């Protein structure tokens, strides 16, 4: 029988290369409005999963879809402007 060995040290070991770079953190910060809008949309879907959506639920879903789409459009517009594609 082979002994069971813990791998806790290997899993939680700190290595500087494991940390996100400044560029990755900036990208996350730039995409944060899209991430939050998607979370709101998922929350709206979860609320309506176990029941027939009411009018309020339908409005909540429409609003969340519009916010998610607007956040994606804004991110795309900002990205295109930054790259010099549009002005």
C-alpha cells in the first residue's frame, strides 16, 4: 500500500510569477463594468429559474440585458478608440 502524501505545500506555495502582472490587473479593471453587468444578468436569470417570470422579473431581465450590452459596447468603443481605429 502506498502512503497518502499531502500536496498542500506545493498547491499553496508562493511564487512571484504566479501573481498577476500590472497589465493583467489593468485589463481586469477595464473589463470590470462588463463583469459586473454580467453578474447582474446572471442574478436576474437565477431569480426566475424556479418560477414563471412576473412582469417585474421580465423588466429586471430586460434591464440587466441592456446594461450588459451597453457595458460591452462601451468597452468595445473604448478599446477601438485606444487602438486608434475610431475617433
